[in-house]
């Protein structure tokens, strides 16, 4: 059992990890005894349990201990003999904190691969070892229950086929920058695998019914948070209205409702445009949408810069004249892990491996070569930040 003094030191350690991880963010961390009315509520040390699993975004684990009595066990917490409780940095789950939680998770995971964290964690390990015989530092968390076991041997990997990111090459082997990232992560955890490919419908079905399914690339949404653990971002896409010689509107709500908006058939943006009161037409491909724009059948395309670049033939149209009229949102595609009965320690193992890969010379050389290729051969607007492809030009 932990003494009161040890509990206080662990809380202090957790707050320090959080503060250091967010040191470059414009975030004011204010200690509060009750939930604030404004801004997300961050818990620096909260035990994850079956009862509270759905109520929080579980940002990063910090402490593991034997559970029992007043300490609830954490579900799917490794294959070691003893059941354990894991204390996390966590954030209240609601729509207001969705994007913030995503950002904090990335920052904390990156910080855990720093020298600063290593020094801090090992100092805390030495302190805890005075009263606990088997303190271990595994997967970025301190375990008072000895060595933790994250068995990923039955992990299987499946990808959605996306041009340039994960597409079939020779003998059906996947190629592209997303495939490179995933192969490197699997090598990092010494688990090279053949990557399968399937339509999104099959991927979703497998992820909802099976454990240890690693999939890419999945757009992160609040609705999918109950199905997937989010390992690392692969790409980001800016969605909005794109037109010819149209003024720029600061917000989506400022765009005149008289605009004729084109979307893909059976695309979520069709329903969004209808909900906002636009006159909406649906087309079967991005090529047809671009053609409709130049033929004055529609005023704007509701899509992304990357999709329009794919759909516009520069030999047929002046593609550079299509410009952003209004931003809608930014979506992030992830390497994700099925949640059903999947060990949370395997997730941490993958997240830390992904950070190492994104900082490696090998992956950054692959990313640079890929970036040059898509610019020169396809003219696709993009830039990269921290190993993530952003499918729009930086301004």
C-alpha cells in the first residue's frame, strides 16, 4: 500500500510530467478542487477502471500498482500474473475537449521519449524503490507491481487502400508513406508483419469484433472513440468550400446559402451541406466535381485541397485557380488499434515506437523522398510537421 506521503509525491510527479509535456503549448494549468466551468478538466493521476472507462479520454499512463480493496483493477492491463491498476493523465470526455485531448496525448507521448522524462522517471523510481522491492519503468510508466507484459504477438495489421499513402505494389505488397510508417513501427517493436488490405467496411467490422487489430488510416471522430485506440497521426486534411473567383469567408456560417455546393455521392459532407441550407448536388468522383465547377454547374466544391488536386487534370483545367472560400474543419487520419479486449500496454508500446520512428533518420528520409515525389509528379499541395502529412500548403 502507498503511504499518504508517497501518494502526494506521485501526484506531484504526475503534475510535473504534464506541465513539462505542455511547456510549449499556450495552456494555463490551474489546480482546482472542483470541475471548472470553462475549459477542459485534466486529471493528473486517475485510476482507469471498468466503471469510468467511457467517461474520460485516457491520455497517458504513469503509475501501475497491484489492485484490490479500494483500488479498482484496470481492464485489459497486460498478461502478467497479477491484476493491476493503472493511474493515468486523463481528461473529461465531451465535445469541447475532443481536440484538446488529441493534442495533449501527442505532446505527452513525445515527452516520454525525451531525456527530461527519463531523468524525472528514474528519479521517481529510485524514490519509490526505498519502500517497494520491484519497481520497474516499462512503456513510459512506473510499475510498483514488477515487470509489465505487453504481448503483441497476435497483432494483425490491415489497411484501407489510399492512393500514395497505402496502395498495392508488386505482388500485392502495400507501398506509400503510411505503409512505410507502419512497417517501421512494427520493426521497432520487433514484430514485422505482412500488411493486409481491405475495404473500409471490412476494416470497421473486424475492429469492432476482434482484439489486437492494427488498422490505418482511420479518421478520428468522437463516435469512433469507443471502437479504436489512437496510436499516432498519419495525415491531416483541411476540409472546406473551394471555388473559382469566390471571396473568402472567415466562418462557414458566413457563406451565402444561395451557393450551389457539390459533394461526393454518399459522403458525410453532403449531409453537412444540406444541414447548413445550401443547394447541394452529389457527384460520383472528384474528377466530375472539378468538371462541374469549371462548367458552372456548382459554385463551390465541399472537399479538401488534396482531393481536388487528385481530381483536377492540369492538362484540361487551370487547377491553380481553384481556391479556398471557407474552412470547415481539419480531420486527422490515424494508425489505430481496435479497443475490444486489447491490452492497453500494447497501445503504449506502439505509441512510443511511433514517436521513435518519426524522429528517426530512416523515416524522415522516406518522408522527404515521398514529399518530393508527390510534388513533382502529382502537384499535390502539402507540407509535413513532426512526421505527419498535412494536405494543404502552409500560409
